[in-house]
């Protein structure tokens, strides 16, 4: 059965659209890899820098500084509401991130204490007991990206008792629970805090490292080239008939 010229033209247009789409996805993934590589370099530099008071870091941020900054938290009260964030993997093991709401520099923050393993029965681990007041060094970071939200946060996860894990960190949800406005940045403790958690040297904005993004970019680029090759082949074959 012969195919009309209109149908052939539409197939060519569809092929070009797919080539463009796959190439665009490859470019986006590569751009994400470059951005994350730069972000990790900035984080490593901040982790090695001299800590500054949080007020100084905030003035820099208000002036347009977007890179992570090493800060010192002076006499911070660690007895605030606690939350645990689910599905956090370390070396193939699943666990949770332990967070506490704190007040510092006359503002309210979420402070990331570190990672804790979770049992096979999905029971939230017993959280380390925190000192009432401590002076700690940390890194000031943007609010973390949460990716796809596959399920809603149950009300019991938002009560500040950390008995049920959060599926994602939603600042507005937490503000309703806390009755306070949270900053659009978070504070992450640096290794050496010794509060009973695992704290890694580097922190990613989300779960995918740069090399994963580069791998996906290569896959999309290969698919784009394959689509272009197939389209050229069918055009050449059609002209031979």
C-alpha cells in the first residue's frame, strides 16, 4: 500500500521534531552536569573557608552572593521541632535526614543535622539526643530541590516529633506547623559536629551527581543522532524508488 506524499511529509516533520527534542534534552542534561560540577566546587571551597557569622553571610546573600558559605552558629538552641526526611541513600543504604528548626540571627531556619540509617521495617531510628545549646560550624545553602512528589506528607510527619518521615520538604507546610516564617535557605552542619549523625564532605542539590547527568546527556544525544540517521536513510531510500 503506497503512502501519500502528505503522510511522508508529516513523518519527516515528526522526525525532525524528535531530533530537536532529543538534542534539547541532551543539552539540558549536559548543562545540569556543568552546573552541579560548579556547585560542588563552590561547596568544597566554602567547606574549606574560614567561617563567618551568619549575619555576615546573610548580608553577602542579600547582595547577590548565591554560592554556599561557611558560617558559625553561636549558642544555637537545638531543642526545637525535629523532622526526618525519607528516602536518603548513602552507599546503597536507605536512611533519613534529621532536621531541627532553630532560631539564629533573628530568623527561623531548618538545620540539617545529618544522615541516619533506617531499619528494614521502615521504623524511624531513635534520634540522637541533642545538647540544649551549642556553637557549630555549618554551610548556608539554598532550599533543597525535592524532585517529583510521589505522595503527600502525612499530618503526623509535620508535628515536629519526627516519629513519621517526611516525603519531601515543603517550606509552606512546615511554616504552618511551626507558626513561623522559614528562610528560603537551609543550614547544613559540617563534618566534625559529633552529634551522632553521618555528615558527608559534599552535598548535592539533589540525588543525581554530575556524571549521571553526563551519562543521560550522551544517551539523548545518541538517540538524536540515530533518529537523524534513520530519517536520512528513509529519505535516500525513497528517492531511489
